């Protein structure tokens, strides 16, 4: 008789998203592309909302997106439509 085989416990690592929800149309289609050290291009594939966004300091893509959405909801950034 052999031993029982042990169950392998796999650790699932969560990653940050690459596509975000658009604050203008509500569709998951916003991508953030870094163009330089302090410049990012934020664009929606559905409603064609496109902005060059300047930021300060070293930030991740999700931090840039969150700042953009905060400014959009506050009315500082307007959509072209």
C-alpha cells in the first residue's frame, strides 16, 4: 500500500489591471500608455476620449488612471462630445 498523495496548494498572485473603465461612457476600454517620465496617454477605445496627462513623481499606471478619473469627475477635464 502506498501513501496518500498530498494536495498541492497553489498561490494565486493577483496582478494590476491593464484595461480600466471609462468615466465618460462606462465601458471597460481605457488604456494608459506612458510616453515619457512625466507624460501619459489615456485613451478610450469606445468613445474615443483621448488625453495627454502630465503627472508628477514616479507613479504606477493605476495611480495615473485614478488621478485622471478624479479630475474628470470634479469637472476639471471635459469630454469632447
